[in-house]
C-alpha cells in the first residue's frame, strides 16, 4: 500500500505477483513499514491474503522508537543467525552469517519496546484494528463530504489517510488554516489516526476541515459545490458492440451472461448474505445500470432494491433435489436480461440441506466483466464475514466514463492497422454439421483436466525460452488450430482487462474488457520455438495497444460480411487468473460456472489453474460441432501441451 495512494489496494495484482514469484523462485518482500499492523494482526499480508517470503517493519513495531525489523522464511532469515543451532555444545550454524549493524541495532530499549507492542497487540486481539479502522472510515467520510467541490480529496485505507491536492496553487494556505485551528498536517505526507486519539480529537479534526473549507469558499478560493448528477452517459466502444449484438435476439443477449454459483457448507446466514449483496450493489453504480434504446446511453440508478429469492429444496429426496437444482442452473445459464429497464444482474439462494446452500449469481457482460466478477465475490466475502468493517470507497464506472480515455489511442490504432494491412483468410474449422446460412447463438461446454504437474512444467519450459506461461499455452493452441485446419495465418481473440489501464482500477466494476485479435503467421516446418517467440511478441504488443477496440478495427477492415460467420475472430482463448483468496466466515465454499446455452463465437478455450490440475474449458456452438469432436480436440490439445513439457 503506497502511503500517498492509500486508496490503491491492488489485491488481484498481489496475488498474481505471488504466483509469479513462486513459479520463478523469486523472493517476495512485503514492505510493512507504512501499514505495520494497522489493518490486521497479520499486517497487510493477512489483509490481502498474500504471504511474502520476507516482511520489513518500522517504528510501528517499537511504539515509535527508531527500530527496524525483518521477519520471514527460514531459508532467507538463517543468514542473520546461522539457522537452528545450540550454544554450548558441538553444534554450529549450518548457514553462513551476514553481519549487519545500525545506530540502534539490538538496543535493549528498542527491543523491550517492540516486545511490549507485540504483547499489547496480542492482548487486544483483532478488535483493536477493526475498531480503529471503523473510526478512521467514519472520520474520513465526514471530512470527504466537507471537501466535495474543493481541489482536495482525502483517500484512506482504514486509519491511514492522505490529504491530496489537485493542481491548486493555494494548497499551502489550506494547511495553514488547519494549523490555525490546531490541526497540523505535514504537507504531502501520510496521516494516521491512532488508538490514542479520543472522540473529541476526531471531532476537532472534522470541525477544522469544515471551518477551513468554509473560510476558503467565503473568499472565492473554492468553487461552489457541484450537484450530484445522474445524467445519461455514453456507452464505451466495447459496451456498444455488446449492445448492438444483444439487440439481434434474446439468445444473442444471453450469450453475454456471466453466471456462476457458490456452493457453501456450514452454518449459512441468509440475512447476512442478502445484506452483503445489497451493500455490493450500493457500492458500484455499474450494477445499477440500464441502457436506453432511443439514444444508446446508459443511466445509473441511485439505488436498486434487488430481489434475492430463496429456494428451499431441503425437504426433497436426494434424487428430486438433484433434478430441481440441475433445472434451476440450466435456466440461469439461459437467463435473458431486460437491458433497457434493468436490473442487469440476478442473485438467488438455494437451500439444499440445513448446512448446505448455493448462491447463484448472474450478470450481463455489458455491465460486469471478468475482472468485476472477482471484485463482486471478494466484496461479498468481506461484507458477509466482517459486517462491521467497511470497505474502502469504490471507484465508480460513471467517473471512469467521464474521464478522457483517448491517451495512447492513436498509437494503438496505428499498431492494429499495421497488423491488418492484409486480410487473413477465414479460419475454417472442420465442422460436423453444415454451417447455417445465418449465425446462431447456441452454446455448450465441455472440459478436460490435465495433471497438476502440467502447469509448473510448462511454466519452466516457457521461462527457459524467455516466454510466459500464457504465451506457451496460446502458442500450443495455435498449433492445434493449424493441425485442425492447415492454416498458417491464424487470428485468435484474447480478452484484456481494461482496469489495468485505469488509475485505481483494481476495484472498478463495469465493462472494461476488450478483445484483442492476435494474428500470428508462422511456418509449420520451423521449430516450435519460433512460433512461441512470435506469440510472445504478439501478446506484448497487443496488451501495449489495447486502447483501440476490436469493434473499431472491424469497422475499418474490408472484410466481406457473411451472416453465418463471426467476422475475423471466430475463435478465442483465455487464461483465467486465480480468483482472490476469499473466505466466508464459518463456511467452506466452492465456485463453479453454470451451464452455458448461448455463445457468441464458434470456439473458445479457457484454462483454469486448480488444485486438481490445469482444467481446459471449451465453449462451442453445438450447431457446428458434436460433443465428441470437442472432447477429441481437448485431448489433442492436452497431448500438444504434454509434448512441450
């Protein structure tokens, strides 16, 4: 967590970084000098669910005395004390010792203070952090409301906050007015609410901000407060493409559903879950969106009271329960949303037994992409498990839409135009049925799980070749397509999360995804290493230039339109990043996708890294391919990956 950006809390990035460093044998060092133990007894590591190899702490661990502390795994820490050995016998340090020193190194007073702090934290338990964070959030909400319409904002991470000015030449005057009222904030430095602050201290801070803002406003240095507006906003290019496709038929719209269920075991609190769902919807305007057919705009309702029905199957026999549940999940996969009137999401709870429940969640892709999916699940887990501990403010999709998103678009457009100076031939997969004269939107799914050793072996193969794991499996997929079609100029679409390009995008819910059409001409007579290198470069170039959307590119290309085909990109590929490590208090859970009945492409391979192994999911159009054909292709792809190990 950066001290000047406490609102940036990159949970997903940290989990990806932990996976990468584990895969490549790199030490992950967690800098807890700023965060210390403010968020959790286990520090930011416990808060984000990421365990580092080393962690460093500062004065917080010594109650303010100058001290630094390093903690971590034995393989790294043994260099300080030599590892496990006994003084006074014939044992000796098994590891070489690195000598180090500092002004107060191992000073008895600093060590005594650190011990006292740790004992205090242990004695207070987690309520110390949760109570302080709640007080910090409550104070910042008051101060933030006062700062609306000023050049300042005040993001926070629990009890850590930062007063931030935006291009304001008189910011120093505002700090001086706060000091005049007894509140000293060191300009451009982080601030902390401590357990020693009393309620009257908090009230004094809030009053100082309110009075200082009023004084600045009275002399015209702060503009009047702008009213909150719920005006219609334009769709993004990606949303417009989905909107137009969804108008073709109900099946076309249902093809864009994102649908899953969470299977819980243990004591399930229905009231707590419905409350958590309502809070997530309240936090994110994209989940309250509707789309107007008249002018192609989107509107965000100020509130949405979503009905969360409860289905009770617990009185049924096991066989009847299974039949009812299968029918329910099938219907959910085929749900058709009313995009014009909303809502664009649906939730329902199913009781299977007194200690076994399902939460079924479905949202339309126009308002909730894969990145958003993870945010929803993560926030549900937090709000269900710790209802008294608020989350940091969420970035709103309306704010994202109002920002200038043209940065880099010119270079991205030039990149993709250069990629498609010539038009590749259409990819003709060998279908089991004649291609319909008009494109259908039917969908189905098959899967295959490869052994757990597959991913680390492929990652090691890629690292030896200077390529990522994603480039390896994508190159293998292109090799499969070549063997099926004979094509040597293949276009595969890969989705990219636009939140990576947005400041504070890690908690932004909405449709920010873009489809990147990767084109990789190759010579099958040459070694696989050349295809892998070309794929690696394609991936890097595509992600660097994702500001130009697939729809914009398609509109420019002179591709003959065939009503029975998906233009340019009939085949897509994805590698799912691991979901956040979420926990629901008192429950175990599993996440599973609901059945697919509608699909917008001919073929899609999705790889999911699970404890059981590398699962390959294939979504396909059953009007073109038979399930046995898809299963055979999955097996062939598995053989290709096995040969690369």
